[in-house]
């Protein structure tokens, strides 16, 4: 009889334990559901000047609080509503959170066109590489050159560094020639030789003849 009572008590304790575990699971799911239903505060986007329609598009893309802050930076930097939405869509397509607001704002203020910024985003070049690209723009290099450098970076192909291109510009190499050198895949190791050649009186045509590259 004592053994039967002990077995009954053991089974009851097991049932209570499982009921407790089930209750914890239900509470955890309820907490997660409440958290997911909590609306993200999009007021920073409104304060940055974003339109109601654009904010609704952001909400439809399930924008997160950190992304709201980053997008507000981009918008305050001068990027249009449409471009902000496009950027979030591009990052969503790669399953990446949008965190390039500061980089985008800097590029916009430096004069890069929205289309160039969107093209850089498509190449996934708004991360660590954006600092060099911004410095290139500040040095007076064209959007076309910057975008071509970014394309080669994205493809892991050799290319003249931004600082080297700025240096060649300073010794008189024209923008069209710089762009062609980038397209040819001239490695950065040859930048010094090109600059020296130019200082000795070589024309842009001479430079292009002497540095054919590999494309």
C-alpha cells in the first residue's frame, strides 16, 4: 500500500512539473507576441522630414528602431524619401539591417548623386569601403570614378586606391584618364610610377600607352 501511495505521489509531481513547464512556455510565447506587437516609434523619421507615405512604406518593411535612427540620419543628410525607401528595400533583399545612415548622409552632403549612392548600396559598398569612397569625393573625384572603383572592390579586382587617384589628379592627370586607368585594373603598386612619369612631362595619352593594365 505504501508503495502504491509513493508511486501516485511521484506521478502527481511529474504532472505538476510538466504543467509548470507548459505554463512557462505559454508565458514566454505571450511575452514574445506582445513584444512583436509593440509598434516601432517612427517619430524620428517624421522629425527628419520624411513624408507620411514614405513612413508607411517603412512600416510595411517592418523597420526596426535602430533602422529608424539610421534612416533618419540619411534623411537629415539630404537623401530623398524615395531613396531612403529604396535603400531599406535593398538591405532587406540581403537580409541585412540598414545601418549605413551616417555614411549615406556624408556622401550626400559631399555631393554624390542619389543614383550613385543606390548603386553603391547594390554593390554592398556602403560599409567599411564607404570611408575611402567619401574621401575620394571630397578630393574632387567624379561619381563615375568612385562607382568604378567600388565595382572593382566588390569583385575583388585590382584597382588604384582612392588616395593614389587623388594624388594623380593633383599632378595633372585628367578625370577621363583616371577613369580609364581604373577600368584597366591598374594595381595601386603602379601609382608611384604613373605619378613620376607624369611629372617628367608625360601626357595623358603617354600614360595610357605605357600602362595598358589587364582589365
